[in-house]
């Protein structure tokens, strides 16, 4: 089902008196909520000099099962629950002393009813506890579902790229 459009005035008045960006979609509120949740996801993956703790993202993920696929280095990880997400990423991030990622460009959010697809690119890095520099770039797709009044991630797929391919 396509999101309904709400014209500020009649379609003729809206076109004459308001530029197209002033026409609002009913899904704008959902998109705003999802973007806020996505900002929380990015913040959790950017602990700076504090220890990384995937547990801080629990409220962002569905509690009845998730599907995560991520390639990094020469590994592909598949994860089916948030407990497995924590058990996977906390040990991977443990040797890292400082870490932060940032969005490259704006995420694209498509909302249809209680489902949303989000695509984004990020880059970042940090250093290991031994002082070695680290760099990363990934393309992401997440599927969000509204449950109990809150948008949560039910699927996440991240694919690695070379940082120089995504940084401006």
C-alpha cells in the first residue's frame, strides 16, 4: 500500500503557493522516528574511547528473532537473535581502544505500513589497544517493523567496501 499524500491546500493551490517539498506524506512521522532510531544505532557503534557494548542496542532490535548478515574481512557472519548479536560483536570489538563511524550521505528510508526499508553507507575507524589504526566502510540495508508502537530492526545486512570508495 502506497503512503497517502496530504496536500496543504487543494492540489492546484498547493502547486501555485507552495513548492513540492511542502507537500507532506503521512509516512513522514514514521520516517522521522526511524531516522531517530537509526541515529541511536550509529551512536551505539561509535563509542569513541569508551568500551563498545552491543547490549546498548537491545531496544533497537526485535526481541523475537532477527536476521543479520555481515561480511567483514574474510568472514561472513549470520546472526539469528539479539543475544547472538551481543555474543558476536562484543568479542570482535574488545581489542579496539577507540572506534567511531559516521554516515556518508543521507540514509534512504522507504515506509509502507508497519514495515520500512533503510539503506545507508558509513565509514569510520579507530585504533586497537596496541595502537594499530583501523578503517572501515560498509553499505547497509535494514528492515524495520513497527511493534508495540516502536520501530525495531528485524533484518540487517552490511557489506564491506574500501574506505576510499565511499569517502568524499
